[in-house]
């Protein structure tokens, strides 16, 4: 073929796994099933998962999102989000006679139980995470007198504890695996007897999505991560992509946020999505890319996921009683 007439093939490398994890799937289905069973409105404390489109879709079905339990009418139904809550929130709900459905991701509950166990043994607990994130607030509430929040190596170098021989660490489940390991190493240098969880706190889905985005990043001129800006795991995917060799990486809620200028001179686009992103949003980005000449799509598989979590027991009980199991 004459090089002057040869056309450059534009392609998309799509990461697998991407999108919904088991905890997000469980949380969204919990709200949907609660609406079907009890009827609207069903109140949800905080965003059930950190995705703008998911929240809007559930609002359209009758879910009412509130910031705190005191915004829920007495005696009403309230769902707690996948990010988990502190024990005081359960107490507040009980005081208002609310019917609660706890959609906390089981992997976040695992961290809560670890915090209580270390606190019961009178350890100082260094929680690696981002201040103000709902998951961090919920975990800190499990043992507020024992937990010290650190966000990175610099804070790990200055955190004060009572006894250097009785220090444990836990982490937010949606952090960068690599950055968290660096922070843990810094803590272990300061506290050689540092205790930790029996298995990693960063969840399987976060780890798998970070591994997958690394695999598509090195060969991509730009990586698009579909996800909302308040989604910690989505933001981390952008950071991991940049660190893994992508020339640039951007976070978009949907295809409407893509800037054509990002693709100037780019032949390969990497694409993935955060753990709270429905697949139809990824499909929308693929359609947009196809319209702009990126019709060659290749899926790059880092892992296959099959984990499913059972719905919250209080919802399963009522579904069974109603003959809707």
C-alpha cells in the first residue's frame, strides 16, 4: 500500500474487569428491591454508591437521598449506603424508630470488624485513607478513641501513638494498591512490630481494576476512566493509568464530557470504568469513540470476576415473607 494513502487504524483497548463490583451490585439491587417491596419513598442515607447516574436513576424510581438520619421521617425505611456507617448512625436510626436496611459492602464490614478487634486489644490503629470519605468516617466510628487517620507517607512519618509496640494498620478499601504499600512500608519502618489485617483491606475489585488499567495504559495515547469525581476508586484509576505509562488520562461521568481535543494525534484509546459505574455508560463512550473513528475495539482481560454477595438479611427476610425470594 502506498504510505501516502495508508490510513491509520484507530483502536480502543477496553479493560476487563471494569464497572460494577459485587458490593455495588448488591447495594443498588437492595434499593431497587426495597422500592418494589415497600413502595416509594425509600430513603437512602448518603449516595448509595458514588455515581451520579446511578443516584439519578434510583431517584426516578422513588428513592429519596438524604445526608443524615434526622432528615428521614420517623418510622420510615432507610437504606445505609455501601460505604458503611458508624455505630452512632444505627443508634440515631433506632431513636427515630426507622426501619433500617444496611447495604454496607461486606468487604467494608470486614474492616469494621478488624477495627473493633484491634481496639478491644487496646492497639493504636493507623487507618490509611482520605479524610472525609464516607467509608473512612464509618470505619473511624467503630473505634474513635483508637484510630489515627493518615493519608500518605508524610503523615505516616508523624503520626503519634501511645506504644510503638502496639500499633496496627487498616486501610480504606478503594485506595491505590501501590501507594498504600508504600505507606505501610513507611509505617513498618517506624513500628517494626506493626500488626495488620489477616488479608488486604483494599478490595479485590479495586485491585483487579488497577491491574487491568495498567495493562492498557502503556500502549494508549489517552486513557478514559468512566466514573464520578467523588468515586475514590475511579479517581485512583486515573492516577494509576498516568503512572503506568498513559500519555494522559481523564475521568468522565459519561461520553458528553469527552473533549475531542484530547484525541488529537491519538491512535489508541484506553477505556475502563470505576466499580460503581453501570456498563451502559461505557457503551455510550464506545459509541462516541466509534463515531470519531475508533471502531476497532479490543478487550484486555486481567482477571475474571464471579463473586456475588447476598442481599442484606433484613431485606431477604421481608422478601421471603412476601413470597418474592
